[in-house]
C-alpha cells in the first residue's frame, strides 16, 4: 500500500491542502496517520475517497451533504456522474482510482468506453496524457508504487500496440521514419502514440523502442535512411549535448523531439531539429505533400 503526503492529494484531487485540512477537522472525511514529527500520511483509501469527494463537490454537492453519505452512496453518485457527463476530469479521476486499486477490469472498462466514445486519438490526447501528467510528479518522487506504474503503463501499451498493428503496412516506396528512446529512457507510452500517428499518416516506420544506444541509431539510419526520426525525452541532465549530437550525426534527417525534459527550457535546436508538444503539431510536421 502506498502512502501519500497532503501535497500528493492536492496534486491528484485538485483540492488545496488547506481545504483538505478543513474537511478533516470539521467533517472527519478522512483520518490520516501521522509520523513522529506530526506529518500527515494518507492511505490508498484516503486518496480514493478524497478524489470522489472532490468530484462531487465541484459538481454542486455541498460538503456537509457528502459528509453524511456512506462510501456506497458516494460511489453510486460518482458512477452516475461519469455516465452522464463527458468532462475529461471525471474520467481521469476514475482512472486514478482504478490505478490505486490495481483494478484491471475497471481500468479496461473505462478505457474501452472512452475509446468507443471518442476514438483512440482523442482518448489519448484528452484523457490519457493529462492523466499521466497528473500522476507523473508522483512517479518521479516515488510516491506511487512501481507495481502501480507498470500496471497502468502495460494496459495502455497493449491498447496502442493493437491499434498500431491494425493499420495496414504502407508501400515499400513510402517515406521512412524511425522512432526511438535515448539510452536509459524507459517510458514509451508517448513514443508508441507517435508511432500510431506516423503509421496512420502513411510512413513506413522503424520502431526501435526503449533505451537505444546511439551507435545503434547510426547503424539503423545508415541501413534504412529514414527521412524523419522521432524521440521523446522525459529526463536527461545533458539534454542539450544530446540534441547537438543528433544534429551533428544526422544532418540530412528531420528530427522531431518532444518530452518533459525539453519543456520550458532554453535549448538550442539545429536547423533540422524541431520540438513539438501536441499530437496536432506532430501531424502537421509529418504531413506529406501530395
């Protein structure tokens, strides 16, 4: 069972820490444990409860009314809201709860419903990306168990691979594109989504996957001569040096880069290197003149 700080609850529920403290004191909605130094620690059950309470409260339920409801009644109201409303935040909250519970059936049901309703691309961009960003801080600080991280990543990964495999192969004459993650980079959900987009756009793709040594990039490039390469970087201390190395070794290739490590940083990009942050930007960059 994971333990969460009050700041973690704030990050995941959207409720300010000060408000959570007031709810604890006035309504006894949750009862955190305390360390020897009096720091609050919250359980998985506390997290699930505060997310559901937040969802009801932001949609018109008074906190005094919620405090009088049983867990079953709260769950029933949340289920009704998720069925009747289309706001992304409702679905993101339910995915977080399924993750905390390691409930594969619930996660699969939510994901399948979203894909049927919105199609895969919209589900990824409007639900899955914000969901992953919301829990990303907790991954980095170790406040989500590795099992929870792998559980979520594998379920999303499976859906993307099935969708990619369903796209017909382009002709041998199609433009070639290589996708990879740098060495020590393991989080491939975004790269798989980029693979899906590239294949739908008609590219012949070479998906190299996680933690690819630079020498392997050079070897594959020299063999297949892709006109475009795509990578995603979530963490890299020397990211500028890596970008410079890509520019130097692949001067004739369009290099499209994305990821958390590149955001809000003053980085220098070579003439053939372009940063993108959204799937629509990637689609524009990959558009092939007819």
